């Protein structure tokens, strides 16, 4: 399961999710001794314990390991064994807070992609004042074709439809302006494909529409999607840091800070990235969810919840149907 | 000068800057009657008035007008006449809050680009907890080559050197990860060029390094640069809106809000985008500065200040020298 904090985060998250879903079974893959100790140190109910299985893995994929090295050299890694267990039908989905590139490469290799999909995309969720927005690709495909963007749109739209019971999610293409002439050839050709597809396409959107716009789904290449995501993370961190500095500046500002705690907490809760943790690797034949490496217990449990929701709503079957249709009419 | 608020913003800003720079002369191009009335309505000192000239323009370029239409059909627009006045040596620089695409197209056509520069780039400044960061391209070039990225680096570095008296500004290339293998061919080839150039190149940076990193200058293609900029604007707007909502929620939260006003003001000041208004169109033979369309008086005056600083420090001459050197060694 990995991540920056390892079992200190993943096992309490496992406990939380097992307690919340009374028919869920979880397989934890990693160093069996350490996992057992982490489980023993918690007061997990017998019902939850009975639905928890450990599979030992003798290797781990480092967070900075090149995907190719992980794929070839780490056949006994927790990541590989977890993905293998999905392939073998032992598990319905894999959740990992580990190395994204290695997870994507291993999942592609072991689980294979859906028909017509060459490279899967990473889809995530970001907060808005009211509700949230889904966005893909967040970094798996730095170079895209118009056809790939359409596939992202179809996959993303299908996921939103299934998970949020929206009949026809609205879709926008991320661009540097909303006028038809904006952007490069790829994005303009993609817009053509979107317009002639079955998607509820609303046109181009800009960076500020991620947080202030109203489409349900934003489609973009993995380069700008990743830049947008990380830029937001960086700005949010800076604003938090400046807030702490300013409220901590003097006795009086500390008093104001104390009085503002409930407000700041409520603000934080509304934009809490942990509530939106769990990015889907879309385009694979099985469900794989990536947790942020730095996720805490709440964050990691949300990533497991995403995987549960996808399995429960048969997302893969719906993706397969959706991808078999409009691509034909569009090509 | 244009912008969303027209003369209500630009003329007070002109007054502010004329008052602050006692040897500055400003030429205001637009509807002469309206400009005169706007000037009359303000209490501008006779010294400042004497350094203010009006040139009448019978046309305006609309904010959503395609660049080609502005270039061909609006030869009497305020934008075109302002740029012509720079070409004719009547003014040293042009500042506009108008249509970015039209400004860039007209400036390229009338003023021409520096040798070896095909398309100019837009360079802006963004706040950090301590200090700020410069970034280009923010939207002029959605498709780039490695060589163009190097030119952006050389131009940006030269500007930072001149304006901030930094001997060797640190430079990063925006990518989706910091490892050498990350990104696409263009960005990896650009990294090679940067490494063998005279730039103080620090390697790849990611989106969160815009606000939390430490390089002086971030170089990127115009697509991801624009997405990063607008995503930040959108997130900042959302955070402000949520803050207002949460502090306005009840009597008690309003009290806390009142007590927090100095803190919130101080916070706002530190990240105030108006203080960073004024993006340079780099690569032209003359100084052209683009103000945010929605800039207020403080914001627009900052954009004029940017133009003054560039002219005073002979940025164009330095750019010409810088571009003639390292490009040869790199090619």
C-alpha cells in the first residue's frame, strides 16, 4: 500500500473502512510481520479482523524508483503482488499510496487496458465552493492525441455517471481561452471530436473554471492537468502557511486566531484535499486507485472508499460498453 | 489602454504614476473627449498635467476580438496607435489592459521581434511566502520547441538580472516531476539545452514549486503556464469567497471576522495579485507591458511601473546582447 507514512496510516485506515463496510473484505499486502504488529497495536473488532487478510511481500517499490525498474526487478513487491491478486480475482480492486509511475506501469502490464485504450489516465476530484469537479488526465499522459482526449472524456463521463448517478455529466476541455480559435491543433481537433460525440460537451474551460466553473468533468492532457493539480496544492500550502504566520504574529492576532478556529476549521473542511483523495487509474481492465503519497488515515480511507464505490457500481463494465460505442462513430 | 474598467481605472492610475515619477511623461491614447473629461474630473497637479499628452483614437479593439481582425481592421484603434507611437519613438513603452492576443499580434507586426526570436513570450510575477517568482510563458505560445524554451529562459533571466540586480538568477523548467526521465521529449531536450547554456539552471520544478519553491524564474510552455496562472487565480477566488461565507455565517463568526480584519488584510496584502500586475511581452524590439484586464487603479499603476523599470534598465539592449550569445553556443 506504501505511501510516505506506511502502515501507521494504512492500517488505521483499513480498520476505519472495515468498520464502516460490514461486508467488505480487505487484503493487505506487504511485510507480514510488520502488518501483524500494526494490526495488533490497534483495537480492531473481531468482525473487522475476520474480514482482513495479509499477504506477505518481500520487496517494496521505492517512491522514486523508475517504473521500468519496478516492473522488471520487483516481482515480489507489495505493489506487484497486490495487482496480481486483482488479476487472479482474489481482490476486486487495488489501492496504493506508492509510486504512481510504477503503479501505472505495473497495472498496465499485469491487468491490461480496455479495448481501444492505449494508455490509461489518472482521474481525480477537486473541491469547489459548492460540490466538486472531476478532472483527468492528472499526469499519466504528457503527450496526447485528440482521440485520447475523447477517450478520457468518455471514461470520465462514464465514471461520474455511475458514481454520482448523473444522467449526463457536463464536460469541458481545458484550454487557454474559451473561444474556438484558442489553443493548439490537438485541443481544437479534440473539441471537434467532443462536439460530434455523445458527451454533454460544454466547450473550452480555463484554469479558473476548475474551482469556479460549473462543468462536472474537465478533460485535459496529463501535463497541464498535473501542473494545475500541483499548482493548486502549492498555493493552498502557501495560503495556509501565511495564515498561520499572520495569526501567530502577536498576542492580539493569536486571540483573533483562537476565536476564528471554528471558522478556519469549517473553511478547511470544505476544501480538505483528504476528502477528495483517491485518484482512479481509468482505462484498465480492473479497478486501481492511487492515494496521495502523503495521505493520512482519513485520506487513505477515502481512497479505499473510491475503490469500493467503483467496484459496487460496476464501473469497468460500463467503461467497456461506453468505449465500444462513441469511438466508432467518432473515428 | 483598455481593460474591463476603462478610464475609471486607467486615468487615476496615470495620475498616481505621474505623481510618483516626477520626470515621467505619459501619452494616453483613446477617445480624446472622454479622456479629457476623465482628467478634468480628477484633481491632477499642474506638474503632472504638464507631462500628460492625449492622442485621439477613433476605434477600440474589443476584449474578445480575434487578433487577426484587430490587426487588419483596427488601424485607428487606441492599441494600434499606442504601439505605433512606440515604433515612432514618441514613447519608450506601451502599456495596455486590452485584448492580449491582439496586443501581441499588433506588437509583433509593428515593433518586430528581436533577432532569432520568432514569437515573444509573456512573463509575469507571482507571490511567494517570501518574495516572488517570475514565470514565462504565460500564454503566448501554446506549442513550443526546446529552442524556444531556451530563449524564454535567456530572456527571463536577463530581465530578472536587470530589474532585480541579481547576478545569476536561478532557473527551473516546469515539468510533471523532478526526475530526468519525467515529461515529454520537448521538455527533456530543453533541459539538455538549459544545462549546456550559461543559465543558472537548477533542473525541473513542479507546479507546487511556483508558490513554494525557490528558483527565481520558472520557464514553461504557454499552455501549462496559462493553466497554472488561471488555476491559481481560480483557487484564490474560491478561498476568498469561502472565507467571506464562513466569517459571515453568524453573529459570532462576524465578531471573529471583525477581530481578524487586520490579519486578513495583512494576508491579502502579501498575496495581492495587484502588486504583481504587469506582464512583459518579451522578445519584441520595444517594451510592451500587459495589465490584467480586471486590474484596478493600484494594479494598473503597477503595470506602468513595470514598463518604467524596464525602460530605465535598458532591458531591450540587454536582451539583444543575451540572445546573440548563448543561442550560438547551444545550437
